[in-house]
């Protein structure tokens, strides 16, 4: 962290940076932007989609080249409505991207007076080491319900493990 702060401030012989590109995950982008914003260093991300990053009062130095989760959530909700699916289970990881997506889909369902269409099931986000048994328990809970359609909101690696698919 000390080296990163040196770059942000131009200390200890380091050249002060003019901007940051990244991160790939919103959960990483948010704390980095909090530090960078303190020094008025702009950050642009090509992959961080959390709706929270759109809050300019909290992240005034953040920009992105990808739309926020609300756009993806609207597409998911339109799919549910268009296909007249009676119930979907949304399996999501407990991290910024997936929670934001789940919240947006649930909000759209509530605004339409149809909250009963969406049943959220969380899977712990495990960035360092993945506990597959914990994920399997959440998947089993989801499968025990009435849903025939599952919306997944998690990283590809986490999704493959949770669904017992081979990793490439």
C-alpha cells in the first residue's frame, strides 16, 4: 500500500501518476477509487459494472467504458417477463457485482408488483480459496424450489465450480 500511495502522491522519487485503468472487478475498483479519489486521480474501468460506482458523490473520480449492472438487470427482467416464466431463482455471489445485479433485478420485479417471480439465493464469494461444499449447499437450496430457470450472477470460475463443470 505504501508504494501505491507514493505513486498517487509522487513521493520517494516516484513519478506521480495522472490516472488509473482498471480494475476488473467492482469489489476491487471501489477501494482503489476511494484512495485515488482522495488525491484527485481519475480511474477508468473497462469491466467494473456495479451501480454503486455511478454514485458521483461517492466516486467522483471514477469513469467506465462499460454500462452499469442496471442495464444487464433490465435485460434479465425483460427476459423473465417476455417468456412468462412464473418463477426464477437468482443465484448470486456475495460481492459487489453480483449483489448489485440481484438487487437491480429484485427492484424491477418489486416495481412491477411481481416480487414473487424472483427468489434470491446467495453463494459466499470466495476469492482466495473456493469452498465448493458451501456453494453446493446453496445450489441444492435453489434446486429444492419451484423455479425451472436460474439466473447466475458470479464469476465464470465460481459458476463452473458451483455447477460442477470442468474448468478450462
